[in-house]
C-alpha cells in the first residue's frame, strides 16, 4: 500500500485553488477535473491533506473505478476491489451514491448493490456471514458519471469547512473553505493590511490570519480516518507535530474586521479565540461609511449582503453605491467583493479587472476583483 489515490473535492470554481494547495504539500502528481483534484501519494498524505487543505470540501480515498452500464457490472466491479485492505471486520460502512448522465440512474438501487458487493468481498476475507458494523466509520460513495463508476471512502468525516472554531454562527455565514479561497485568490500577503468592512461573525479575517500565521486549518479537529487501524497513529502524530512546528507565531499581522452589528462582532471575537487567534485580529464596530485607512497599500475582501429577499434589494443596492464612493479614494488598494447581485459593477461604479464565478453554498455568485498597483518592495533581496 505504498501509493494510494486521493481525491480532494472542491466547490465549482475552486478546483485550481485546491490543486495549488495540493501541490504546495508536495504532491505534484495532481489532475484537475470538475469538482475535484485527484493525486497520488503515500498513506501519510491522508493525514497531511486533511490537516492542511484550506479550500477543499473533503478528502476521499479512491478505491477504484470501472465501466458499469448494468447492475451486474456494478456488482462484479465493486466486488473485485480490495475492500478488506481498508475495512476491518467490525467496520461501519454505510454507502451513499450519486448518478449523473448514466444508465444506472436509480441511486438507492446502486447503493444497495455496492453494499452487497462489499459484504460479499468481506465474507471471503473474514469468513463470517454477518458483520456487526460497530467499529470505525468508513463512508463509501458510489459516483456514476457517464456510465463510469468510481468508488471512494471518505477520510474526512464532517466537511473540511468544519474547522472547529465556529461553534456559533450569525446570519448568512460564509463557509470557511470559501473564505480561505477568497483570500488565496487575492493579492494579500501577511505583510500587507487586510480589512473586511462587513465581517459578520469573522470568517474571512480568521481564515486570513490562519493563512498569515501558516496554521493548518484542521489542527483543532478530528477526522474519520483517525480511527482507521490501517493508518498508524504515529502518522497522525507526526503530521500534527509538523503542523505545529510550521506555525509562524513570530509574524505580526494587520487584519481588521469591522461591522455595524455588535452581536456579530461578539461572535467574531469568540470564534477568533476558539481558533487560537486572540489578539491577532482587530475587531471594531464601524459602518462602511466611516471606513478609513492610513496605509497606502492594502486589501479589502468582503462578502456583503446580496439582497436575496425582494424587500432588501433597495437597501443592498444603496450599500453597493456607498461602497463605490467610500472605496474610491483607496485607489492604491486591492478590493475583492463576492456577491450574487448581477448589477454589482454598475452600482459600484466601475467594472472589475477580473471576475470569477463561484458558489456560496447553493447561491451562484461572482467574485469581483479590483487589484491595485503592487506596493514597492522594501528589500530587493526578499
């Protein structure tokens, strides 16, 4: 089991960001497809990918793939795979499924067939007729796409956006994975100022601080595969030790989160403490109209209200016009705004330099990017 194949799943539009994160971990053999990045690595990669990937949804272990146009082909193909190499005798292995443009479109039937095939394979190895399934969890997925079946096991458990720090949420929260991706897609660097003038419960500033301090986002949570006997606990211990050793606690960050809602800011402060970032982010109650910055260069990254309810649209459109006026003097700053409102550029008063289609949950959005001039380098050798 020297080399395994892993799939880092990604929200639409974030595949390239996730691929960059995978390669940054040293896994160069990465293939980018819609909604996923597939890469080959060693067993240790299960631990490191779960701890470090900031923008991926989860990490799946690919067991195999094969053509399946009939239920018999699905059964036999599944049975040929080496499930007992991963699943112990007491494994709890529920099966989920999805089917896209495939002849086998009945997902419940496909799930039942895969479950039966795995059981038959397990019977051959363990020589028992019935499995208690009272041990570690191995969530199996059968994904059918254009009559190709791909069988995976989820190594993450709860999605990777569940960092562990956001136990309380305000209204309209942005997922941690998307917030991290927005920071990664910007030109922000730890030595620059970052402001989120509509920070809500603090997700964008917190994710930026985690990036700035090189803190692994999964360091304070557990993963489904931590209980798998096939992965030695030593590998998890080494991966967590590596993550702790790589934290740049010596860095000074200038990150501000402002909002008009004091209750949201209270949540933001709580979440920052839970993330181990107390004192690293400056929180302030402040309306957008009073936003000011002494620094000549910096980044604004924000997720303003979208106006999803009809009665909110006039207020939201007024906010976007106000943002255009308030941000206008910051002509050397880089500004990044994600919103689902189709008229944002018109209301903001200028077209974006770049625009990227993303999804905030199920809501289709655009990430409007207004990169400013590059600040002069302080030290030519850095």
